C-alpha cells in the first residue's frame, strides 16, 4: 500500500520494535488492516505511524481544549449564534472557510 512500507532499496535499515497491546485492541487492529487492503499488520502499523508523524491531527493542548469544549456542551455552557453576534458586535451574517475546507456561518 505504501511505497516506503518495506525498504529493500539500500536506504535506512529497518529496525524491529516490540510493544505491548491488549488482545482486544490487537483484534481491532487486525480487523482494520484486513478491511482496508493492507498486506500485513506490520505494513498497516508502519503506514499509520508514518501518517501520524507527518500529519499530526492534535497536539496535547488541542486535545485538552477539545475535551473541555465537550464538557461545556454536556454541562449546557454554550452560547447561541445570536448571543455570539451580540457579544462580539457582529451584524448580519458572516462566512469563513477554514484551511481544512469547513465553512462557518454566523
């Protein structure tokens, strides 16, 4: 699946890494790699780790902030769009498009 999944071209040496997982998590990994067309568990794990390093989704602070927002929502500590417009002095509607393609309207 990945061009660099195995390295037989004389580049960096391949190292073996051992780590522990629960049996249930290993079963989830096996179901995932087989269902997504990878040739082996190792290929899937290399691909996943490479992807996590090259394209990190969240750093720790972002994850903490996301969890705090989830708690605010559960506890009812939210603000309506109208309240936000009044608080920040926005009138009418505004539209913004984020780097990841999401469109936001107030």
